[in-house]
C-alpha cells in the first residue's frame, strides 16, 4: 500500500542572493523548514506516513562567502546572454573549512529538531589550502597548471563538456586527467602550494545526523585566477563519490547542477534497485529525462534558482511526467464561524466546539504554492511512494 510523503522545494534564487551573511541564510532556511513542518501537521491522510515523512531540498550555493548583492547583471542572466563576471575582490564564494564546519553543526541541530525530515540544505562552497593536505597536493600536481591560468569562469556547458574529454565511463577522475606533463617550475610549485582547493558539497541530514556527503563531480580542476595580485589561486576540484545512498531501506540519488547536465548519476554501474527519489540541487539546470535515474513510481525533485527549472517529476511506467496540476496557491484559512445564537449546552469540559468542515483534500501528485516563505517561494508536493 502506498505511503504518504511530502516533498518541499524551496525556490530561492541563490544566484542573486549571495550578498547575505550566512547567519541570515541559515535563519531563512530554518524559517522555511519550520513552515514545512507546520504544513505537515495540517495534512490529513488515511494512509501511513513514509519514512522519512518529508523531504526538504534547497538550491545550490545556499551557503558561501558573501560576494556582493548583484555581481552579475540579472537581465543578462535571465535573457540567456553571456555573464559579464566583472573582477570583484569579494566575488570568490568559497568559505574556509572551519566556517563550513560551523554551518554544518547548525544544520545538524536543525535536523535534530525535525527528525522525520530528510533535509538537503542546498550546498556549501568551501575550500582548503593545498599545502595542508599533502595527498591532495600530489593529485593537484598531476592535473593543474597554474601558469597561465586554466579554464576561466563563464565557460559554456559545451566548452566544459569538451574539456572533460569523455563521460563514457564513471571514472571521472581518469577522464579529467590530462596526462603526465613536464615537471612544475619553481614559480608554479609555489603557486600550487599556496593555492586553495575548492569544493561544492551537499550534506544529506536525517534524524539529527549527517547521513551522506556528496561533492559536485561537475568540476574539472579549472583554475580561477586571483581577484587581486596578492590573492591565492583557487582550483575547483571534483568529488569522487557516487551519489547513491540508502535511508530507511530506500535508495536515493543526488546530483549537483552540472552533474545532471553531464548525466553523472545516469552513468553509475547498474544498481540492484534504482533510487526511489532522484534529488537535484542546482543554480540553473533543466531536468533531462535521459539523465534521470529513478524507479517506477518514484520521483525526481529539482530545487533550482530559476522557478522554470525547479519542480517535481514522477516516473509513470518509464515516462517522466512533471507534476503540474492540480495546483493551489496558498489561501489563508477563513476565520472561525461565529457561534450560533441559541442555548449552549455545558458540560464539565466546557462548551461543545462547533462542527468544522472537513480538511481540504490533497490528492497525490499535486502541490500547493506558498509564494513568500522567508523571502522565497515554497512548493510543497504530496508524493505517495511504495
């Protein structure tokens, strides 16, 4: 018998909201999760609840170093034109490792308060110094050339795919390795020692604990040139962990933005059991049915910064269909009816409460839209799962 689950997608435009302090971002995230918990309490269902009862997912880059309110032109971005990406000393978004760990601790506390929620709070952009990690330093020496700077920001997806060489096998690290080259010169060695390795990481939280950690694989050792002469080079390194994990006996898959464009999850070795839910946290990526990995009757959830990219899809006997209707905008509940005139029978427990109308039905594969939850839309779907 199907079980009831809610999937909440917080459509926050993280692409243009990078100027906020992380304390503000965390407070808004908490408010959105609290609102989802309030919605969950009001759901009436005759079925048992699934475990987890609710999946909450936010877009990519929810946390990172504040960069300034608008460092790209919104009109250019929304119009599909190339991003100007001006040089900005505060633009590079990656936090130090210790700041990342502080945010992680607060996210664990949030999960402990909502133990029946599976929470994917977007991603955290963070970095480590190369010289603090000897193993990573040796890996970087084989893959990174810091003079001249490598691939720059703003490269199109086509350019990125061309530079990735091949995605025909899952060993992305091997596909990205350019091969042995000449030894690094002394200036290159010095730059590499002082460089920072940047990761884009999603934490999957459930029951007050981190159940899975996934770093974006759609990075390819591209080098971000220093914003100022005295700043360190930054090298975006890919994750190397398959994005499939198990919670409460059910399998889930996760991708971060460009991962889905490349079909990283679709290229994992055949699984004994396909994921029930395919989760995507992204700044801007469209759902590609050919790159989705989900069991029949399962769902694909994309939390994107662009509302037109975000949403929920379900696998209907091999065909991926978007959940589009019925859809209800949030309407505040009407005030309670005034008591009728007439005698009121009293008992030891006080007046008998008036008869209230039954709760509004919420059929499966439908959703309600809450247009302003902590400054961003919240879409809450009812998704019955096996």
